[in-house]
């Protein structure tokens, strides 16, 4: 239900586990309690049963992010520190490290990249990164104005 938001929560530096909507509420609640996580959901009934949960009202990703940021302010130091696919912490490695396979243009342009040693995904500060930073800055400004 909130897969895109889950990826953005990871971009913001929070650990986030995506649970598919085919799991029953009791199972989701138990997982949250056992892992110490909060539940972010659009499910009104689930949210009412989960202490400290965040009920997301919007269908639009920017609005969902604004709702999340309005409740859980991200730390600038933690942003872009997690893999968007598997939630593992990223490490900085040389773009020429043989453990990763990057396009030659990326190796030439960036000396270091961010790498997930769990799933093998590599990240770098290209134009997509700049666009995400601008979106986050805008949302942080909007969330600040709402406070």
C-alpha cells in the first residue's frame, strides 16, 4: 500500500520494513512490537490498534512524505544512508572497487560511490540525487511552516 513511501522513508535515513497488505493486522502488529518499529499505514483500523502509529491520509507521495516529515523529523546526517531496496546501511567505497560493476561513465565521474553490501546496489550523487535533495528541502520547509 505504501511501497513508494517506504523507499522515501529509507532515503530520509529511517529504517523501514515494508509489509505487504496480504498479511493480517495481528501479524503486522506483532512484528512491529517485536522489532520496536512504528506502523505507518493508510489502514484506519490497523492504525487505531497500533499505539504510536502514523495514519497516512493522502494518496499522493509528496503529501505522504509531508505527513511523515511533519511527525518524524529526519536527521540531515542520516539521509541517504540506507539502501532503498533492502534497508541495509550503505558504505562508501571506491568506484573502481572490483566488488561492484558500474558503467564506465560513472567510474570516471565519481571516485567514490555508496554501496550496499547486502544486496549489491550502488548509489552515487548524480542528478537524481540532486532532485531528491531539492524535494526533501522543499518538504522540510513546508513541514517547518506548518509547525
